[in-house]
């Protein structure tokens, strides 16, 4: 237990020494509830079907100096379900991300093979995705600038891969995106045939968490996530912890290095905590004058009961087995 926690803390310290910067990927304060978005290796690893809906409104009230392009907004739906007979699982991610004049819609389908490793399960996953990227209207300094795209969109296929190790008390997962490095092409402002391009950057996401039982009614779960842009060699690190009370309510806090402090509140409903609701609040600490003070995020999750083994156990007698 302590060896695992020590390794996680040492790893987080090493990651914190990397240069930090903003990411091309959307960020979520509920990352600890969002394994399917982080790694395709997560697909089905929990042994039950999970559905998750999340909406993030970043920098509430922020408006552009002119035209559109105000607060970034992200909607996310994920599904993870096991395939016990195949020792594997499948996952689905549907995301819509609006930031500035760029609108991204993505659908991902993942498959993960599960292998027993030590006292936990390892998911080895691959992912295929279709991404539609739209460019809105821009206001160029020079009207004839050929590098300014016309309002248009492009659609490309790309792939990802990842691993997820799930233990009863802790987990660690890693995923990489845009393995094919697909390039999106947009017609220029004067529609003369010249193109502006955007290349999907390869990102690595690494996350981990550990749950410690402090008493019969309280557990504590420290978590961390690192996002690293392989092309720009910049990273974003977030770490925090949440306490769960009576296995029904949770509250937590975290810090996103060089950006914001976060707070979490949540509650479980229904039998076996099948339904969950969470709220996250971010308070901007760095460059607040150029952004807006707060960001808000809501999450709704549902877990189907684990499938039961319907096979009847053998009846043993001193002479016969039935």
C-alpha cells in the first residue's frame, strides 16, 4: 500500500518538473471519473457497464473583444462495457468542444483486451476515431492574407492506444492520441484555392489514484493527471484528493499547475450507488485578467449491475459430484 502511494507521489513530483502550458485537448476537473476519455485500455475494466455525461463551461462570462469566440464549452458522453466471454471490453466516447472560432466534434470507438496481472486487471486498448473540425469566421489584419481560413470544416480518421491497470485499491492509466497525425485542411479567406492546415498533435495522458480507508465511514482518494504534448514538449499537471463519506457523498479539492484551484462535490443515488451526480468549480489563479474567474462542470453517471454467474455450483458428496 505505502510502496504504491510513494511511487505515485514520486512520479507526480517528476512530472511537475516539466514545462507547463495550455493544451490542445479539453480538460476536465472530473478526470478521476472519466477513465474512458483518458485511455482506451479502460474499456470494460470495471466489470460493469458505465455511462457518463459531462458538461464543462470554462471561464464563465468571458467574451471576445469582438465577434464570437467567448467561453470555451465542452460536452462529453462516454460508455464502457465489458465482454466477459472475450475477456475484453468496448468503449465509446462522443465529444463536442467549442473554443474560440474552432468547433470540434469527435466520436471514438475503443476495444480493450483484459489480462489478469498480479492482484489486478490490465486493459490493453486501441481506439479509432472520426473527428470533424470546423473553422468559424476570422477577422484578418489584411483582408487578402492567404493564411486566414474561410469558414469551413474537414473530417479525418485517426487512432489512439492505451493501458489501464485496475487494482481493488488503486489504478494507473495511460493513453496516447492522434497516432496518425491527421492534418485538417481549410479553404482560405478569398477562396482562391490555397489551404490553411491544422495537424492533430500527439498527446499522452497519464493518470493514477489510490483509495485509503480512514475509518468505517470515510475514505480518501488522492489522484493526479498529466497531459503532455509530444510536438510542443509542454505539459499540464493536476493533482488533488477527494473524501467519500458513508459511501454516499464526496468532497474534494485540487490544483492545476499554473492555472486554477478546483473543488468537487458529489452524491450517489439508488441501490449500489448506481447513479452519481457531481459538480466541479474552478477558480482561476494565473492570468485571471485575461480570462474569467470561474469555470463550472457537471457530471451525471450511471452504472448497470455487474452480471451474475448463472452457472450452478457443483454439489459435492463423499462419493459423487453433481
